[in-house]
């Protein structure tokens, strides 16, 4: 593979991805790159395109399952400070796609800007959260977005306004883009009130999800008729184990890595959950996590 000279050293090979995921599962990436700026990112995309190399954009790795056999493509992580900036623009925030949600929430609280509190405790980046329209407690991040700056996989910069953006339950129309930054509409708020809300959301999360072993959050999306967790629980699957994985006893839509989980263990538990729910309720559970193979 020929990379531009200036990127040759920075693009690493055979990097173990398990440590970059919340699940702590996964094999190696053939190529792994953390660009320092937009230009480097564009250069890498152009080279990958030319070589027909598949590109994976990694956020905080909190919603993915990486195959143990690894990935033959290029994994790009927007971890550099250029992709984690945040600034106010009136009552809006403009933030980088690589910024973690907890940092975004802290920044908005410091600036007395309210609206993001419901996202407290979701361990993702802004980019990953926009991609899957992350949400909780009846709200989702897409409701706050007015503009997104993206790159397409040819490295071409585009600006998407609210009319071009589409968000629905755990999905967006951003699949063919790399999210570089987004503008979020917030409201004036009071630090103390916001801090209390955040505390309450974190507590509710702890009560319903527990302190866990490594996991990737909810495995399946909720079907229109209700909660995927409740359906799985009704099939008596809480505590069911496979290899190094177990279905959480607290939240049946969580699979936990008990130590030496393999991606195949997760997939077979997922298969069991889907099969039992289909047999009993005639409902097809759709994965919320993204499976990288
Ligand atoms: C304990 C726990 C609790 C959770 N609770 C919730 C919850 O309440 N609500 C909820 O919605 N989710 C929840 N999640 C899931 C997850 O945290 C969110 O989906 C989060 O938004 C994913 O962001 P990420 O940066 O980790 O994305 P990743 O897992 O790294 O990637 C997810 C997808 O987004 C893509 N992506 C990432 N960054 C970019 C980018 N900059 N541009 C383009 N594509 C990108 C990836 O390619 C991949 O397809 C939870 C997860 C855990 C582990």
C-alpha cells in the first residue's frame, strides 16, 4: 500500500482494536490512522479510495462489535485535538466530531447552555452519536442539530443544513459521510439546574444498567411495540452465557464481556436472543450495534 510520504510513519499497521472498543473485543486493523488535521484525513481517504481499501471511522468504540479476525481496511480515529474543539456561537455550540459527549456536556454547562443533559452517561463521541442519532429518556441528539460539516469518502468537504439532515430512531442519513463538526442549538440554562439534571440522569442509568463489565450498550433497537430488553427478558434469557459473554441480569438488552469474550460469542448470543423473540412474539429484533468484519 502506498501512502503519501508525510503519512507513511503515522499510518500504523496491525493494530489491535479490542482496546479501542467498549466491548474490549476484536482483532487487528490492517491500517490504523489518527490524522492530525483535515488535510491529513483527506489525503488518507484519497489514497484508500485509489487502492480500493475499505475505510472504517472509529469514534469512542462504544457501539461496535469488531470481528476477532480483524479488518483488512483502514481504521481512522478522529482523536486529535483538531477534531475535538468546541466553541460557542450565540446560544449554539460548534463542536468537533471526535469530541466525547461528556466533554461536550461539561463545556455546555460551563457556558450556561442547556439541552444536552439527557445524553449524560452515553460513552460516545459527537460523530458516533450523530451517526446513530443517540438518545435517551425520549430525546435524541438529532433534534438539536442545525448544521453538520462532513467529508465524503473521496475527501470532499460538504456542509449539510437542517433541510438536508434526516434523523429517525437510532439512525441518520449520514452513513456515507465522515462527521467533522456539528452545530447544536441550545438554550440559556442555569449551571446548578443542569448539574442536578445530569446527576439524576446518571443515577437513573446506574439503576437500570448497573456498573458493568465491558459492553456496547443496547444490542438491539427497540421495536415499535416496546422495549427489546423486556421482550428478551420475557424469553427468560437474562444470565444466559456463551463463552466469555453473558446477557446482563439487570438489563436483558445488554451483553457483557466477562473476560475473554470472542466476537463469535456475542454473535451467538445475539442469534439466540433474536430467535427466541421471533419464536415467541413474531418480532424481528434489529441490531443497534454496528458489526465490523
Ligand atoms: C454503557 C453504554 C450505554 C449506552 N447508552 C446509550 C444510550 O442511552 N443511547 C444511545 O443512543 N446509545 C447508547 N450507547 C451506545 C453508544 O454509546 C452510542 O451509540 C454512541 O453515540 C456511539 O458513539 P461512538 O463514538 O462510540 O461511536 P462508535 O461506536 O465508535 O461508532 C458507531 C458508528 O458511528 C460511526 N462513526 C463514529 N464516529 C463517526 C464520525 N465522526 N463520522 C462518521 N461516522 C462515525 C462508526 O463508523 C460506526 O458506524 C451506550 C453504550 C454503552 C457502552
